[in-house]
C-alpha cells in the first residue's frame, strides 16, 4: 500500500477489481437468480413501428441481477439490462412465435426460461433477403451474412438506380423490413403492379429491422416489387437501400 500497485500494459477496457469478491463474472456466486414472473406478449406499435411487446415482473437474486435474456423460438435475440420490457420490431416479430425470458445474475448464473403468454395466431411467413430464400434480385446487389442485428444474420443492399427485388407471397398483410441509416435513400414499393409508394430509409442513427412498408390486402397470392430510386433524403449522405426481409401474414 505504501508504494501502490504498478500495472504495465493494461489492455483497453480491462477492469481490475480490488476488495470486491462478488465482482461481475465472479465464480464465487453459485446460486442462480429467480425466474421472471408474469411474462406476456402482445401486438403493439412503438414510434410507428409494428412489433411484439414483451413485459414481465422483476426477478430477484442473492447478490445482483445483470440482465434478462430475450429468446424467440429458443434462440437468444437480445438482452435487457434495465427495466422489464422489450419490443421486437424485426422481420420475425410474430405473436405466434415462442418468446421467453430468463434472468442472468452478475456471476453468469441463469434462471429457467419463462415462456411468454399471449394471443394465439396463425404463423406468419418470413422471407429472408438471402439469395435463394424467395427474393428475386435484378441489378447489382451485395449480400452480407454473419450480422447479428439483422434477421437471419443477413442483409442485401445496393445503391444502383433501378436495381430491384421481387417477392411472391400469400397473405392478407405484408411488411417490408430494412436497415435505416445516414447513407440510406429512397425506394419505390408496389403490390401486384399497382401504384408505387415511395419509402425513405434515411435515419441519423443506424436502425436494424425497421418496418418501412406495410399493406393490408385481399387474401390470396400477391407479388411485391421494390426498386431503388437513386435518390437521397435532404439530410442524407447516400442512396443505399438495405433489405432485411419481408413478412406476410395469413
């Protein structure tokens, strides 16, 4: 203590805990937290985006709770470190999906998964943007995978004016999901060769899985066409269009 503690070569972001035996990641705590209570799911709309709203009552732990894990169809899709609420606005957001929540404490111990209770509904059809999944592309598109925030980990994008993507589906409602960003521009979307609607995918922040188009339809088979206009928003920095998926509701 007289001379202090000398540390050479400390890595960026490295943490050193002094006199804190139950620090984050400590293996001394073996007791798992309790599971969350009264987990519910329902359709909702948040800031104009449609999706599934999850809520629950808080869990408890003998030391401290680090976060809640959100699961959809047994896959972990996100974490909540503050509050007891989550809003899924991705392409796969579906009240028919199996949602669950579990508690994780500071030592990494996990509770049991509690399934969300909510209304029953027929399963929606989600058409991923990845090649070979049902989207027909024309023009110069790039396809990326391994992107955690994107549905299925994939996104397809282009800034070529006139590049298009078409999807055939059966349903009475359809939703188009895209990534928003500062370098994103405008596209036109039409159903069954009807009058196109212009969507602007510009945003000051990067937002994944945003619904940029939705339409109520007569039940049956339909064709959706998206075309990049090569136009940017007044405050935008580019004309890219990032397709993340299409959802058709029965």
